[in-house]
């Protein structure tokens, strides 16, 4: 064999050994990871489609086996009522979702448990179970009543997104026409009460002015639970570099959304269009008829994945940008699994999280920094806000 051939063989063997070493390292990281995902919408599948997420499923982005194997053992399960649920209807829908979550907790106590503090997350993870953290995705779901907010806290909810697609009666959303110039005085009361109770204030979905008003009021760190960087994909729900810097000064975390339009500018226009359609949806229904409409609406919007330009490398680039702007202590994961209908190639569901870790390792991230991004930073905020 010629010298050049021997060299090629040696390089191939070295490459294979390096790949196997990387794979082993990634497996070790994820086997011991307390991964925290700031936002998943999987309860919509449970409520609207009666999905049994205790089993490994061929559809959807998340189920309990895939969460466990990926090491993403502390997801924030969103209780999301679309903004066409108003007043008491929004509260009713939130309670339906809380009941759906309880059915999972009651049905599989050996595999999943409610977590209301960072200490709970760590204890439950050590026991080999999923630690379910609950979040309300939209301030309209308190029906302008702090007593409802306090009741949600008693039900184990530990986070709330201040708005969703539309403005509510006390805060402006990023995807609606400004109505309040940010937070109203009642909106400021909501933030103060969340601080007092130990509920994480979530600024994903809010307008830029609402974001800055929130930072002026809060005494505790806030999160953007499922937002990416506007510098790389210019959609209103992503954060500008100035906002990311301000969030870091607050001690908060930006958790990167894996929806294709949040990651890649080529996919952003389709995302804008779909959000516009959602904002315009306004059924004149209540009760069961509204629930049936919502179930069909969810399946129509999220029942299939649409083609995308985004890839795993776009997710890496988003994380990298956020780290450069905010510092590694202020970046996390907020996938929006089961609430997005277009995903990046190579990051199609939670089972692909080790591929993201491998890509970040190749980018030069240290293992300690990866553990912060994959869960430690959001866990720190949960600890600081709840006090435990």
C-alpha cells in the first residue's frame, strides 16, 4: 500500500475514534443531565387528542420515554388557552389543562411528579422521574383577577407568560397593535404579586415596551421561556440584542425557541403569516362548542410539520449569539415542542437533543457551560424566584 493510502486509512481511523469518543461523551452528559426545557405545549395533545404520552409515540415532539432518554427531565408544561378564550372561559380552559396534567401525574406516579421548586426538580430527577413544572401561557388566563393568579399558584403553577398573541386588558403583546403602551398599573400589580408569590414572570410574547416596563417593576429574575434572537431571525417574538442584555442584567434567561421561523430568517415570513392568522381568529362560541373549535384548530395548525429551511446549525447559531450577547449564565432551552409546526432538520423532536449537545461541543463549549444552557440556568431562576 502506498504511503498516501496508509495516511488516508490512518486519518479515517482517527476520525472514527474521535466520533466514537464524542458520542460516548454526549451519552454520558445526557445520562446525568437535569435538563430543563422552559416551554413545551404537549398538554395540548393530551387534552385535544387524548394522547397517552406515557408511551413512546411515532407522532408529536415529546413523550415521557423520549424526555427521560434525552435527559430533559424538567420540562415546563404550558397550560395554554388561546386568546379567543376570554374571561371565565379562559379560566375554565386553564383548569381543564391542569386536570389533564393531573391525569398524567396520577396515572404514572412512578415516572412523573409535580415540581414546584428547584429542590423538587433535583429530588425528582435523582429518583429517575420526570419533574413537571407548570406554567400558564397568557395573562388573559387570570381574567383580570389576582385571586385567580393566587389560586393558580396553589394548584402548583410556578410561571406565567404575561401575554400571548393578543394584548390583554393590562399588557401589550408583541404581535398586536399597542393599546396600553406596555403595562398598565394593574399589569404592574400582577408582576408584583407574582414576585411575592414566587411565580416566574415570563416575557415571551410581550411587546418591547411591556418587556422594559416589566424589568422596571420586577424584583426577581424573569425569563423569556421560548424566544430566540431577533438579530438572526427578525420576528417580533424574538428578542433584540438590547433586550437580551437587559435580561442578563436582571439575572434572567433567554430560552431558545426551536421553531424554524424563530431560528432562520428564510422561515420567518411563514411564521409571521401564521401568527397573523391566529391573531385574527375570533370564534363567537362558548363552552363545549369553543372547546371543539379549539381542538380542531390545534390539529389543523400543529397536526403536521411544514417544510423548513432551518437546520440544527441554526439552533447552534442562535445559542451562540445569545451567549455572546448575554453570557453563558443567561441562556437556556425553550423548545416550544408541540407548539411549533415547522422544525429544523436534525432537531425534529426531543430525542435529537444529544445532537445539539454534540454540535455545541464541536463549537468549543465546555461541559460545565453546556449543563448551564441545557438546564442549570433555568433551574437557578426557579430557585431564586421560589426561594428553594
